[in-house]
C-alpha cells in the first residue's frame, strides 16, 4: 500500500518531469521550400538543368530521385548549390541528423562537379 501511495504521488507530481520543448512544428519539404527531384520540370526554369543533373547523380549512386527533396541556390561563382534531403529526414519535429548532401552543379560543364555529404 505504501508503494501504491508513492506511485500515485509520483505520477501526480510534475515537479520532476522536465518541460518538453517544441520547435516550429514538423520538418516537411514545403516548410523549407524543397521540391522532389523525381520531376525536375517542377523546378524554376533556371534550375531545371541542375535538377536533371542531380537526379542523374542520385540514380548513378543508387538513390531514388523521387525520394529526395532539394532546394537550389545560385552561388557567386556561377555554380548552383543543390541542398538535398532524403525523404526519411522529413515528418519529425527536428531533422534526424545526416543523410543529406549539397551537390554543386557547374553550368559550364553541365554536370555535378562536387558532392558534399552532411554529418
């Protein structure tokens, strides 16, 4: 009986329970402006060639472009930086570490010149 009383007391007391901190919500492709590489034509016209090159890169490395979401940005050097996240990173309150990469597309050579994997 004493144990039951302690269990009830412990269950009712919230003073030892740390407060749960919440971020802005679920980590989803649309919250960061990422688009599936499964259809490169959905990217802005100036980024479609980079999206096609990224999709080809993924296929050549055993990944599925349709299961990878990307966001593009132009670098001052003329390269296009393609930040790519695997679908498994989405749907959580915080990104689940690693697995993503930045691909650098060079418009002069029409190909991915470098892949930088995230940790």
